[in-house]
C-alpha cells in the first residue's frame, strides 16, 4: 500500500468511529430533534431546541474591565464603570465540524447568568455598544484565503466574533454562564470563573 492509500484508510476509519460515537451520544445524552429544552427559571425560552452540537467556541472567552473603551474596534459604554470588575466579554463562535446548514445569528439571544443577575441580551448593530447588549465585531472564514459574506447567517466555514456586555459585572472568583442561543439550533452554554486578578485582557479559557 502507498502512503496515500494508508492516509485515506485512516481518515475513513476516523470518520466511521466518529459517526458511531456521535450516534451513541445523540441517543443517550441529547434530546431528539424538535424536543424542547426545559426552561430554567424562565431564562431560556421554550422554543429553543437542543439537537446535536451545532456551535463551538474555538478561541475561548476574553474578559475586559468595566471601563469605557473600544473593544474589537467597537466603543463600549458602561452605565457604571469599575476597573476592578469584568464587564465585557469577547468570543469567537463557529459551526461544529461537519455541521450542515446555516445558523441564523440575527435572531439569536445571549443568556447571561451570574448569581442573582439573569438577563436575556439582544443583538444590536450600531457603531457604539451600550451595555447591556451584544454585537458582532468581526466575520471571518476558517478556510485560508476565503472570506465571509456580510449577512447574519453563520455558515459552515465562517466564524463570528461576538462582543457581549451584560447588565451586571463580575468580580474575581465569581462564576458566570453565558449561553449563545440561536432559534434554529443548539444552545452553547459557557461557564467560566473570573481569575483572582483583573487585567486589561483576562483569558477565561
């Protein structure tokens, strides 16, 4: 067998094993397509459905102090400024590999929970982000030399950078959950704990 034939066989074997494992996870842990996600204290709308893993955050979350400043090229304005607290968060999302179809981020919500602070945030498309809201600061493509179009549909190879600014702010050691919730796909819950020192760019993983 040539080296190319060995590589092709390995790729096929990985795809088959991944398909089998994915089917087991889907049947054991994930509600069937069309099943409603159980609301948690009225936070997640009843029409948000859970299917398969549809979204992922390849770069993690970066937190920024609650101080008026441009982030990702967008000026951010806080109602109350506090450099000792994190107040804005940036992350990149993309469809899970082998996902087909487009995810409509125009109708998506960002659900924020931290302690008693619970808020549903909506997308705004303005040159200034006034908290609490969220916006898209960048659209790119994961394929080299290929660009993203300018609509709000997150397509197979595209990546959107989100800038999220909740009403509340989080202190060192405080935990929060940020859930990206498109209407036509899987919710993506992300739970993080703030590090003990607030820096200009806090890598939350």
